[in-house]
């Protein structure tokens, strides 16, 4: 098994309340397969929102046998975290490699 960091860029199509953002980060936090619990300074920056934009990036650390499995696991984690935060995959769009918009999660 190898440790992968998968980045999923996207755009929220609806607003994200502070409570939903907190829940999204909480749901994503469980994606640290090593459960290092070293503290905030050492944590992977899981969620980035860009200024004056609804664009974001999720960075998920997953342990998998290969790249395809890592991408699939990251998609599942992203979808589950969005649902836990009260957002459906349709409430966010991800930029795909062919530059088309698609429902989250699409790995780029």
C-alpha cells in the first residue's frame, strides 16, 4: 500500500455556511490514514477556498494499492464529506482534465 495525496478542485454552486464548512472539514479530517494526531501545524491543508470566489480545493490523503484506487477512494471520501456537510455532489462542480464541468467529484 502507498500513501497518496489527491487534489480535487471544484466550485460550490450554493453557499456554504460556517457550520457546513466546519462539518466538511470534520468529515474530511478522518481521511488521514495514519491518524497522526500531531496537531494543526502538521495537518494536511484539507480544504482551501480561494478569495472572492466559490472555487475550492480538497486535498485528501489516502492509502491505496495504486493511483486508480487512490482516486476512487478520494472521490468516495469527498462525496461522503459533502453529504455530511449537507451538500449534495450536485451542489459542487469539479474541473475535469478535459476542462468540462461535472458533478463532484472529478479528479484533476
